[in-house]
């Protein structure tokens, strides 16, 4: 009898192969972040140049892979009946959700490495704490993956497509990524800073910018943990196979 972890590991490998064979996923995960590094790092669209661009592009990469891409792919798997087929296997709901999340985390890690390598080629150098930046990134991956799976399991595929893409654009433009909450009007900025997108962007910026302490990252980390826990509970409760 296979263990729960063995089932999860096998499903993770299967999901990973599917992701790496999908051309649209590769465009979203690798090409777009690479273009954004060049566009934001070599222009004056954002202040701070390449040093400011890297944390923002990393946030966009995590959001695109762990939320938008995961939600849309899973939503259409539900519509096609692929998830209903998986329900006839020994996979439990937890095995399925965990396997998808782990495969997405692996692909996201590859995307992050591409962004960091390109940033280094363009002159970016991190003076911050890599362990703290990794912690914030992992919390961001967990948070957006949980909400992506909740969305995919609760809505019809067409609705998932519309909501996931709409939320992706809205969070990039107005969620504290391209424009930080500090640059917005006081009332709007005080609300937006509590969004997971703003927490991830701020946390990565602080962790990678220079010498920092864990106290400065306490609010972003707590916000991501709370958002992630809420998304995980909703995904576990509302995710449907068909």
C-alpha cells in the first residue's frame, strides 16, 4: 500500500511534467518575467532602476505562476473531466492540492532563478538577507497557490479565466507591486498595504535591498501567513473535482 506522501510525490512529478510541456505556461513563467526585468530595470518607469525592479518582477512571477496560471490550468482540468478521472485513483483531495502546489513551487523557483540571473547580468547585486528573502518568497508561493486552487475549485472554468486574469492585472497595477502603497494617496495606500501582493513586494524589497532585521519583515510575513491560511482553508473546504 502506497503512503500518502508517495502519492503526493508521484502526483507532483506528473504535474511538473505537464507544466514544463505547456508553451503558454512557459511564456507566462519565464518569458514575461525576463522581459519585465529588462523593461523595468533599464527604464525610468520605476524609481530605483534594476535594484527596485527585481523584487517587483519576482512578485509578478510568483503571482503569475502560483495564482493565475495554477488557477486557470486547474479550472480547465475540472471542466475537461481530468480531475474527475483523478478522483477515481487513490489520490485524496489533500494529495491532489499538495501535489499541484509543490509542482507550481518548483516551476516558480526556476522562474525566480531566471529573474535573478538576468538581474545579475544587468548589474543587480543583493545586499540583503537571502534566508529572509527566501522565507518571504515561500510564504508568497503558499499564499497565492492556495487562493489559486480555491478559485479553480469553486468557480466554472470560464469564470476562473476571467477572474484570474482580471485579478492578475489589478494586483500588478493597483495592488502595491508597480506602485508601492507609500506612493499612493494616504487612504488608498493604507488599505492596499494589507493586500498579499503588496506584502510580498514590500517584503522582498526590504529583504533584498540591504542590511535588515526580521522585525522589519514581521508585518509582511504575518500578512502573507494570514492570507495563505485563509486561502488554504477555503481551498480545502470548497475545492470540487467537477
